[in-house]
C-alpha cells in the first residue's frame, strides 16, 4: 500500500507540474495577443491566436476536472456516497457552461 501511495503522490505532482507549465504557456500566449493588438496585427491572425488560447484553457480545465473526478470518485467509493456522482455531474455541467438538469433516474 505504501508503494501505491508513493506512486500516486509522484503522479499527482507530475500532473500539477504539467498544469502549471500549461498555464505559463497560456500566459505567454496572452502576452503575445496583447503585443499583436499593440502592433496592429490583422484581425484574422489575432482571432486564430484567441482560438488557440481558448483551446489551451479548455485543456487545462479538462485536466483539472479529471484530477478532481479521480479524487472525488475514489473518496466517494470509500464512503459509499451515492451523492458524489450527482455532485460530479453538476460540476461537469458548470464547467461546460451547460444548464442541463440532472434529474435522477430511479433504478429498480
């Protein structure tokens, strides 16, 4: 069990570093966008870069959501928490900007 915890800790640290590095690249992209605007670059070039920033931010959001999901579900399994999945679905809907109702489906 101790080896598993050590591996999970290393993996979590690696994932955190990956997210931090991605955020730094996004910061650089934003500064590049500011320069492009200051220099009067064409709208099409700027919009392409805006699209790239949006994609990068979405990817970071997905990575963070995946990390949260792993922890949330593992914790819920340990506690046998039926509401954890509803909470996770609600978070996913908010992340995606969705207004979808998550009515529970009754199971037999």
